[in-house]
C-alpha cells in the first residue's frame, strides 16, 4: 500500500523542494507523526482475482496490471470493486471478447519494484498493460528524474513486445486530509513534479500517460468522505470507480478498440462524465451511476 512511511519521507523531502528552514522541517516531521496516528487501518486486504472475464470460450485479450496499492485496489470492501476487475469487465464489453486479467502489482511498490513486475509480465506477453506507480517513490527518496527514467525503461520493455501501455501517473497526495498543512502542500508539490516528469517520459517511451492527479484531485477533494476508504488514505470503491473511469478510454485506445480517441488532461466530475465525453458508457458505469 502507499506506506505510512510516505508521510515522514515527504517531510524529509521538504528541504530539497524549497530550501526550508530547520525549524519548518522539524514541524513537518512532527506533522507526519500526527498524521500517521490519524490515518486508520484497513480491515480488508483482498488478493487479486485474476482470471478470464466474460469468458465465452474465445481467445481472450490479455490485460496486465502493474504498480502499487492503487493498481492492486487496496481499500475496497470486495474484490469485485478492484480497478483491475472493473477494467477487465469493461474492456471485455467493449471488445466483445473475453479479457484475461493478470495482476503483477504489489502493494507498497516503488518504480524500482516495477522492474521485477514488468520482467514477469513480459514473459506472459500481455497485449495491454496498465501501470499505476509513483506515490511510494518518496519513501525511498528516489529523485524525480531517476524515478521517471526507470518508468520509461519499463514502458519501453512492454512496447518492445507489442503491448499497448497506459500509465496512471502519481496521484495528488495533497488530497489526503489526515496530512495537515503545510505538510500536505509539500506532498502536493512533490506529486505534481513527479507526475509531470512521468508524463513526459511515458510519452517519449511510446506509452499513454493519464494524469490521475489532474483528473481526479478535484473530485477527491470535494467528495473526500465518499472517495476515500476507511483508512482515509487509500481510495474507496467509489474512488476506484472514478479512477477506472478515466483509465478505461485510454486502455481501449491502446487496445485498438476506440481508434481516434485522444487523451484529455482536463478534470472531469466523475467516471460517468468521462464515459459520456467519449460517447461510450460501459454497462458497469451505467449500473453504478444510474
């Protein structure tokens, strides 16, 4: 998961982001300690329900999900709410063929850990890959450039086998309310810088970046009670639906299902709104947002 160590590491990173005084860095460290107390503990940690979705006996589209706790779906109360499951169902409906979901994502992963995940995924020759990574990179104090460069290398590995790649970039840690100000602002600044570097590197490497921070932060801020899980740190089932909504169209694009669709970086109000914008409302979104 996005480890609670993140809070302390964000505080320790603060000095490098703005030349902060020792007194302010001390304040940020104290705030990180208090935030760790405020953040709850999740009751449910589900294994990934890999397998073939909407199986009709046909040749399945192979979908790989890689990254950290947000890719896994930590925070949901039932496996059916995991983003990989939501997207496997939606892709199967759009493609009118089965989708085989293989989850390589591991809670707590950094971009360094992504290397092992991609090496394992490549052996299974996925046709479409979703990566969500970045929020944990601060815990290992990876520099923004190094983190983005590592991500680009992994995208190129997947593209080399003909796999379409969508990357959900670092979410905005500034939306996590248990983190007090000014520590929350430091987390926001780090997230924005990392997401921008990831976006540039993924684009250069042949992948499709999706700015989760830009697209989702307004909704997570406005509806924080609904969008966050019981630990007030990871997304809830509603939050993951919103994330799946902004990731579905680019996944369909790289899978060749929605030719001509262009990724937008402007915020949307909900997953349903994004589906309407693309003129495609998958059945799972119709049911959940009716």
